[in-house]
C-alpha cells in the first residue's frame, strides 16, 4: 500500500522566505520580480556556519546583513555565516533588479548553543493532528522542544488507501518514520528524541519504544492497548473463542461485501445522536469529538469513523509483548476515573515485571525499572487528558521535567 505521512512541524523557522513586488512597465505585459532565498539550517548553532543563498530571479545585486554574524554583511549570491552568540538574530536581504527597483526581506534566525531535543506526537486513535496531538506538540514546543505532530497513515492529510485503515505494524512504523524525520533535521540532536502517544497511540508509542532505542523517552497518555480491546472487547468481556469467532465472521462478511462492490462502508465515528443511557465514557467521547470543544471535519472520530474492518489487524495481534525490554524512560499517565485506566496499569506492571493481568505471556522483569513511572491524575477521566478538560488536568510541568531529565535537555 503506497502512503506518505504528512508532518506538521511546530517549532523552528522557515527555510525559504518569499515576498513579491510588481512593477508597471511603460509598455507590454507586467513583469514580476521576486525576492527569494534559502538557508541550509533551520536553527543555527554558535560557531557553526549557515549557508544563505539568494534565489531571486533577475537580481543584479544584493546586500545581506547578519546581526552578530561573520561576515556581518555580504554582497555575494551565496554566503556562509558564523554567528558568535546564542539568541534570535535579526537579518535581512536587500535585492536590486534590472529596472533599478529594490526589495528587502527582513527575517530572524534562532541561534542555539547546542542542538535541540525533539518530540513526535500522535493520537488519539481515530483523531488527527489538529486535535489533541497538535495541542501537545504546541505546548511542548513552548517548553523549548522542536515538536512534530503527524496524521497516521490512511487518515487525515496523510495518504494511503483504503482510507481510515489501521494496522499495528504500519502505525508503529509511523512513529519510527517520525523519528527518522526528526533525526535528520539540522536543528535536532538525534540522541535526544522522544515521543508522546495519546489514547490508542499511547500503546503504539510503547510498541515503538520497544522496537527503537533511538526513542530516549516515551510518554503514553490515557493509553489504550488497541490489540487487547480489539481482540478481547472492553474490559476483556469477549475474551473467549466463541466471541472472537462471531467477530471474525462479521468482519469476513464485510470484507466480501467490500471486495464485491469495490467500496468500503463507513463504520461511523462517535455515536450521534447520543443515547440517554450511554456509558459515561461514551458521553465523554461525544463531548469532545462532537462539540466545538474538539470537532474537526477531517477527524474520523468526529464524523464517519473507521470502515468496518479498518482495525481488523489489531484483533489478532498482541503487540506489547516486548515492552518489558524497554531500557529507556517511560511515563504512563492515566486519569483516576478513566474507563481505560486498566490498559495503562496492566501495561506498566507487564513492562516492569514481565507479567500482568490481561497478558498471557510471562517474561523476564525489566532490566532497567528505575526510569519507568505510572502517574494517576486524581478525578480525571479518559478525555480530560485530551485537552485538559474543565480542570486543565494535563500535567505539562511533569511532562517537561520527564523529558528534560531523560533526554538531558
């Protein structure tokens, strides 16, 4: 299946800046002159050269100016500049065109003493980057990190068909691809990359951390184990062969229908209208996804949801089998009143001890248990950790200190 992840980078500066100015000639069609340049680093380091290139078509001359840079000025089309101190530096490019008109572009570049730590964020399961993951990414950027929120494959603005399809291997790969992307950025320290997974993506984050030691710190927020809930039902109520057979038969019928018609039928997002007797956690989902609090037109949870067998691959998988071997730091955060709390508590116990309720496997205890933590937020529900809820319960300070300590920011 061909797919492309669409990333939303929420920190750093643009590498290309463009503005335009039009001159009215005396005769003939209008000519357009455009000032344009490129820099080869998004965030500079003290003492490291940054290359600036004038890409303005038709330019006859130019003048660069760089605050605290060596050189401080230049008239070359391409110039390498070394900044002498950290901070945000004011720079400019002024270009002269054949008709003697000029354009000037003022810009800034952030200069750091060292490369920045970075965090990739995704979730909840069935949501998009403009919802919770964008909030987490922006807030952690305010704490000094380069952050990235992404739409998982087959959802949001990322590619892949059939749409609204989930798979444990592909979703884990999504996180690893995000780490790939961050590791090659010129402003990121590849030894200081962490991830945050929300809801179903909390479990996927743990699976990614078990697979990839480049992930130095992992936060699983209000996590689901999507393989457990798809295979066993909520609260393991369908953890028997008969129930799984009935589910498999229903999914097989849907697959045959889709194959014969060439179309998948949307399975529906959060239930709407909301039944009066709906469980509280369904009411909480409705309050987030179906109201202005969190609604988004591209969100599957807010609209038509996964297609009927979109999550089938999770039902026959237990993908947290090796989390007891994660050596790097992990923080699992759950609300005291979250219906999903049992996922996080069981994952935490299995990660430490190699055994837990809900896990058939019994494995060795974790070799590095001291950097693993379970945090329960008093009074918080599952969805309160999406956006903080009315009491603003997301522990931003704890998240910042966790990543600071374990990525040595």
